[in-house]
C-alpha cells in the first residue's frame, strides 16, 4: 500500500471510491458528502492553500507485460483536509476518508490519517474536526485511536446533516 497526493487524473477513481463506500453504509441522499459538488473534481477542490487530499494505492495483477490482465496500482481509498467551512481559521476538517473493502485492513487508514494530521499541522491548524455516522464503526475506532474526542454538536457549516457523530482533536 502506498500513499501520494491526488492528481487530476485520479478524480474518476476517487469519485468511484466515494460512490461505492457511502451506499455501503446507507449514506445516500441529502445531507451526505456523496452529493458534494467537489466529488467530481477532488484534485481541484483540494488544490488551495490550507488543503490537501491523499490517495492510497494497492498493487494488483502479475508482472507488468505478463499478459495476465491488468497490472499496476489501483486507488482503493483517500482522505483530505481543508479549512472548516464556517470555522475560525484555526480548525480544519478531515474530509472524505473512505477506503474500499478490498483496501481495508492493510494499513491504508493509518497512512491516510498520518498524512492528514501532518499536513494539517504543517498548514498551521490547531485542531482537526470530523463528522461521520454511527454505522462506520471501524472508522470511529480509528478516529478514537488517533485521539479524536466526541462532541455533542457539530462545528462549522459543512452541510452534512446526515452525519450523527462529531469529533475533534488538538494538533
């Protein structure tokens, strides 16, 4: 499993990840990030100052050129951070951390979380906020492991009214 910054060529693969994972947890319809306009251009949405988006890749197939089907790196997940909409500029939001089933359990979540936390610190943020849903129990466990603490109410104005868990941690 490898991690790198998103490029425009990755937009379709990242949109596929989001549109595959969200329905798995019944996160469709109004109030969920699957409907955010940025899903179509994740590279562009995270190109601004104080933001970054990372993808994780998994090597698949046989040796390149072996004639046994596709061989190479496939995007199996991603995550990013950006200023919290409606925030005071010191808080960023962990956004769109999703991993396909075939990429889970291989350390990809750790790679993504470490990259997002380091990037947010380097960008000068003091706290990181996130929103998720109770159905994503594995994700919540990762967030707790990384020191995120529950909040009773949402921060900022993300537009994700479908989320029911709010967490924050100091950077």
